[in-house]
C-alpha cells in the first residue's frame, strides 16, 4: 500500500509542471512574416521575426510549424546592435504534411527564422500559398511581400497595401493585428514576372550621402596644413643654425692655418725659423721636407 502511495505521489509531482505550463500558454508579443519571392534562389524565402512578451520566465521553447517541402536555413536571435546570432534549436521533425522546429528562447530579444519553399510556375505566371497554422496566440501579427525585379503585376488575397521600404524596394504589407491560439492566417500570392532574374543580383551598394570635408574617416590636407608648415619652419631654423655653426668653424680653421703658415722674418743677424707653407709645422734646421706632411720646404738663402 505504501509503495502505491509513493508511486501516486511522485506521479503527481512530475505532472505538476506540465499542468502549470498548460495554465500559462506561450503568447507571442509580435510576429512579423516576410515573403521574398525569387530573391537569391528561384523559390520563396519566408522570414519570421518574433518576440515574447516582457516578463516571461526564460528559458522556454517555441515550436514553429512550416510546410514539409520547405528547407530551413537559419535560426538566430537579434543582438542589441541589430546583428543576428545563431541560436540553439531542435529539429526540424517531420509530420504527415508539415515539419516543426523548436527554438530554445534564452534571451528576451527578437528571434529570427528563415526557410525556402517552392513557387508554382507556369511560364511567366507565379503562384504561392502561405499559411500560419496558429501555433500560438499573437498580439500583433503583420505580413509583407517583397516585389521581385521584372514583375509587371502582383495580386494578393487578402489585399495588401503598397509601400516603399527603407531599402528602396516596393512592398505589399498588412497589419493583421491580434490572432488567437489556433487561429490560422492564409494568403495567396499571384504575380507575373518577365524574366528569371533574382532580386539579389540586382542589388548594388550606394553611398549613403555625397562625400564632403566633414565625412567621417576622410583625410583632408587642409586639416594638417598648419602642422606641416610649423614643422617645416622648425626644420628651417635648425638648418640655419647648423649652417651658421659650420661656417664659423670653417672660418676659424682657415684663420688658424693662415697664422701657422705665416713666416716670421727674424731681425738681421738673428737665426731664422722655417715653417711649412702647406701645414704650418715648424721645420728643424737642415730639413728640406716637412716632417708632418712631407711637402718640400721653401728655403730661402
């Protein structure tokens, strides 16, 4: 009997978190769906950006269902500076006509999911069907379609509003608003495209604004001209001092040499000393050549 009571007790304890979870279902604060037909592949790129309400105790798991023929390519979270960081997820696991990926929500940021899905083609005509299965209640659901290049006409059911995006591309958008748990949303997209060009191949990088002297990172010679002129002035002053000092030193050496080479005439009857006319060294009596530089002495009789 005691064993049965223990089994019942532990079963109730293990079931308690499940009951609490069921009483507090996950709600998505917002869910933005973007459809990019024939962007960088000849298929539909579907992008989900969703966020949980503030105050939700983390971590939690959010499972997203999408068609079985789709190809999941990215699961990420958005950082504070707007970049995407790969996130942990499980799956996708396949069901009869769908597959499900479970995203592990670790931070209260916006999470990002991407997958590609085939587009039905018939010559220039394209057709695509989108469906949100209502996995969770959504406080603010919105959807947009990026109009691809060489598209002549595009219609949607329900009708979407035309707008110009910040990237300069035309979009069709709709703010659906609130959706309850289990409440699905479907949309049909039909358009005519005159070529097979992909939109990504037409994207070009443009400068945000014309370059000017105030453009950050641009080096202007006028900004450094005072420093350059100041440096040249200092170098000129130093060069002048060096030239003046060398000139003074040269004049002193030449004067000394002249004095050394100057012969002193002895008075009549006195013994006359002889100096080298080349280096000024005094010669000894009887020398015919200078003992210092070897120059032949100029002897006067």
